[in-house]
């Protein structure tokens, strides 16, 4: 089954404790992206990757890091989480072969206290 | 800052009616437009994409694009209670197909 997976699905952590949210896709898509979704603000793009070792900032990259060492994986790293990073995080993948239609993972609900 | 605007709703329609969802965008050069449906507690799922001016139909869904007016809409015919969800409009950046902007979504309620 073609899918995008994320782990963990739910995470409660404390301010300053580094964490990683993983994202993996099995569709051989070259493009992957991270979004955060907050009430009233919609989805905002954090980082995206056009292919292995190629990443770029979205609209809200501050406080986040990414890496793309393998085509299927695109982890999101929060080096020092703060309460304002409490949000729903969504990973998506796409390809020029499907005219950039994005397929989303199930989401990671993060709470930073 | 690119903007994508949607009426937050809720938009309430009776079962069997046509639901009309609207979206305007600020980047005149955007080339790709997408509608996603998001059920409460779930992630967005793609309904339709549209790239050229005019209408594009897929089952009960019709997407309409007017680039001159910077306007894209989604019509849902014969609305069903299962269509009750938040509908997100997404637009990509003119010079970067990998960069997307989403509206905050319109909540649709279809009443039986």
C-alpha cells in the first residue's frame, strides 16, 4: 500500500528536550515536505526537500532542522522545543510524475510544556 | 508573503444540495491549485487538482479556476453527510513548484 508514515503519532515533551519526528514514504517520491497546522492559521510549510541532500526553507523554519539522507525518509528535528511549537505536524510527499499532488502522513500531535 | 484566503465557515447545506467553496490567492503567477478534504482529527486527503482555466469534473466534484481573477472554487453536487469536513485550498508558488501555500480551510456541514 502506498503511504506516508510518521512516528510518533502523539508526543508530550518538555521545553528544551531535543526530539525527532520521523517521516517515511514508499512511493519513490522525490519531493517531501513538513507542515505545521494550527487553528485558524491553516497549514504552514516548515521545510521541504526536492531530493536527497537537497532541502530548503518554507515559511516557518525557525526552531526546526531537517535532513534528507535517503529518498524515503525526511526526519524533522526540534533541537530545543518551546511551547509555541505545540502543534499538529504533517509530512507530505509528492513527485513531478503526479504533478506535485501531495500525499500526507497521518500527522504527529506534539505538545511542549 | 503569499496569501490564500478562504471563508472559514461553517457552510451549512442540506443533503442533496450543491456546496460551493471558494478560494482566492495573491500570487498571480501560481500554476497549480489543489483542493484537500480534512476530516476532524485526520490528515488532509487530495480531492482534486487543477492547472488550467475553466472547469474540471471528477464525479460529484467540480473544480473551477479563473487565473485572471485569482480565484479557484470547488463545487460538490448532491452533497452527502459524509462530505462534512474542512476543505483546504492549496496553491504553489510561481517560481517554485515545491513551495505551497494553504488557506485556513472552510468547514462544511451537510445536514441530513
